[in-house]
């Protein structure tokens, strides 16, 4: 699952996540700099990972790691990324886009 605000994810990160799952990990996380995550991949459904999480807080990643451990899942993590949640994040996004995209 990937949020639409995860501007730091590209083809390389998606391929890496798929590769980790194909290599036998049951889950893969793409940590976000703000304490959440930009990507989560699972090789099977695990709804308990998402119930009762304090979303949009800096504790989301830590809570998800705890849940993965409680579920007994083997997981791997990608290098940290970032998403667009604040005006500062939007400025960062704008500075990373080609000049041909003036709509942002």
C-alpha cells in the first residue's frame, strides 16, 4: 500500500520492496522521516497491523513495528523516505520537481 502523498518513492524503491518480499520477507516497510511510513508491503493480509493505530502521529512506524513483531512476521525496511504532510513538505516537493510542472 502506498499513499498518494509519498513523493520520495520511485521505481527503485518499489522494485526493492518487491524484491524483499520475493526473497522471503513477510513484510516490508518504507519508514518516513516523520515517524510514519511511506510504504508497507505484505505477502498476505494482516488486518491487525492497522487497527487502533494513532494515524498521523510520529508513533505510527514504532507501533507498526511492534505489531509486526507481535504477529511474528519477518520484515525488512527500506531506507527512510518522506511524504507531503505540511507546507514545508510541499516546498520540498516543489524543489525536487522539474520546472516543467508549474501546477504545484
